[in-house]
């Protein structure tokens, strides 16, 4: 048996800012602007057509952004800097 070691998985924070994403979601989330901002064009279009899933999808996104579990189109988390 050989012992293999794996390198720890490192995630880099997104280049997109936490505060702009949160504010875009709060004020223009019904139109999916925050998703366009982070590069998620497909779901941004869906939010635009459905008015943010009648507000439900927007509220879920706002909470996800606020707690730091929202990511950009590359999968990098959008978090407040420490």
C-alpha cells in the first residue's frame, strides 16, 4: 500500500466586490443585475424574465451573498474581506 498525500484545496476569492454585489442584489435584484455583474449571464437573463423569481429567487440570492456562500461564474466565492 502506498500512502498518497493530497494538496489542500485552496479557493481564491472572487475579483468581484462583496459590497457592490450585495447592493446590486438589494436594489436591482429583481432584474438579475447582480448575476450579470458576477458573470452569470444565463441565470441573470432568467431572473430578468421572471422578475427575480417573483422576488423569492432574489431574496435567496441576497441571503447567500450576505452569508458568503454566493460565487462568481468561475466558482470563486464572493466574500467580505477580513
